[in-house]
């Protein structure tokens, strides 16, 4: 089945409007917290009819899903853009640094990741299915295959454990209100410990 040019244009316009609304939704969460994010609040902020917002996101869980999807896509885009300048052995650190930067730029969104509505939106599922996370996992698993890293019985579990350590260090920084220097140092120390555990 072929699409008419007008259909393609409408879809493109919808995608552009959707991206713009997701950006405004992030602003609402940043300034007022996740609890303030509703389709009505977004429609008012965007000066857009509520029906348009409903058509693009269906309901508030759909909007939150789109919000986390955009967050994961940004992490992926930034990591992929950094790859040409990132030595392979620095991939784990680079992935962690970008994740930390994004979490700090959207603290309310990051902290809400463990709430029921965010769990329903499946932030961590989106993250673990992203190309960037696949790259991170392949780096660890290839290191084991090449015997640069300690071989474990379940490489996938090792990858998830390493990521949990990174996520935990970022979460600790945000919940503890660390300053920038302390936050970076805590993450660096965590990465050193995690990397040491991988060494043969």
C-alpha cells in the first residue's frame, strides 16, 4: 500500500508536534514535578486544544511513556555521537557520564522512574532495548569473550549488575543532594570499583 504525499506530510507534522509537546512536558516536570503533568496541563502550556494532545498521546500514561522514550533516545543519541572520540576501553565510563548528565538535567523525571506510572511506562525496558545499551552490553560481553574481562556464568546478569551500579551511584547523588564535584567523584569511584571487578 502506498502513502499519499499528504499522508506522509501529516505524519511528519504529527511527529514534529509530538516532539515539541514532549519537550514542553519535560519543562512541566522540571518546574512542578511529575504529579503536575497531565494532558490538560500540557495543552494549556502549549496553547493547543486538549483533543490534539489526546490524539497524539491518548492518555497521561501514554504521555509519560513518550517522555521516558525521548529521555532514552537522547541518552542513545548523545552516546552514539561521542563514539568516534571515545576509545573502546572508555565506553563504560562515557555511557555512565552521559546517563548522569541527563539524570541531573531531569531530576524529577529520573526520581519518578520507580513510581507505578513510570514503571508502567517501562523506562528501564526502553533503556535495555536501546541500541546504546546493546553497545554497552556488547562491550562487556566481547571483553569476556576476548578474555580482557573476567568470564562469568551469565554475561547478561553481569551487564545488568554493572548498569545497576551506575544507576545506583547516580540515584545516590541526586537523592543526597551532592554538589557537582562530589557527584562526579562518587560516580568515578563506583566505575573504578566496577571495572576492577571485571579485570582478569
